[in-house]
C-alpha cells in the first residue's frame, strides 16, 4: 500500500508522477492536481490546461493575465 502525499489515503494502485526527477505518489488525479498544478497569478485557480505565461507568471487565461496587468496575451481560438 502506498500513502497519497496529498490526502494521506493508503491505496493499493497509486498514481506516480515524476517531476524534475522526484517521484510523487497519489491516490487520484484530483490529489495530483492539487499538489502539482500551478496556480493562476490572478485568481488563484489550479491550472490544469495550458494557461498563458507572462515573464515568470502563469495565468489560467488571457483575461486573468490582462487583469493582472500583462499585455499582449490572447487565448487561442
């Protein structure tokens, strides 16, 4: 049994995600997203898709980027 690093649940079939050579064990994608997905620099939501980047900041979409003061970013259509 492996313990989920987010919720602590012990699970027989964990999901293992390797980031920068470090393995992380989870009992669900939900826990993996909570632990590893970046957060929007404006609204704070977890970014599960591509998001948009401006400098060192990442946003869930161009609208949040604009509201945070970033210019020239657009969502793909």
